C-alpha cells in the first residue's frame, strides 16, 4: 500500500515536471521588440521554484527503492540508469538552463535591448530545455522498460 502511494506520487511528479519543462521551451521561435513584454513576464527575476519540482523525482524514486523490497533494489541496472540520467539532467538544469533563464530575465529588463542577442539567448535556452525533456523521456523509457 505504501509502495503504491509513493509510486503514484512519483508518477505525478514526473508528469508535472515534463509538463513544466515543455511549457518552458515553447513559443520562442518568432518574436520582436513587441514581444519583450511577454518575455519579461515569462522570465521573472525571481527564483524559478517550479523548475525545482524536477528534483522531487529522485527523492520519490529513492522512497520507492526503500519501500519496494527485493523486487526494487538500487543495484538494478534500470535504477542505476535512471538515477544516472537524472544526475545528467539535473546538472543541465542547474548549470545551463537556470543560469540562461536568469540571463534572459536580466537582459530583457535593460534599457536598450538588442532583439537579436535576446533571440539568441532564448533559442539557446529553449534548446537546452528540449535536451532536458529528452533526458527525462529517456529516463522514463528506462523506468518502464526495466532492462536487467
């Protein structure tokens, strides 16, 4: 019963994380100086706490391992691959995506904004988020497939 509850929480965290990540990477293809107001709203100067939900995935996964008995051990290949993929994805989030997000938030608030420079930053940001989404998808496939 406890395992089932933790499993549902783990799935919900994964689904919410993917939905948030996908929303972060959408709608940046074509924008001009008029779009800067939208960017100011989408890139606030505050901490992105919603992106931190991503870090609940391994915590709920570890809780699953702890409550799963012999069927779910940390030494299983699929768990090792899932945690390794998470570590790479978390590194990308913390070292690349969130700093780019802060940089975009700062740049769009400057007095004179070079739209080309902002577009370049935003496209790098969106591409990095797409890589993160791919890593989450890869981890999900490994978790469902559960190779030995």
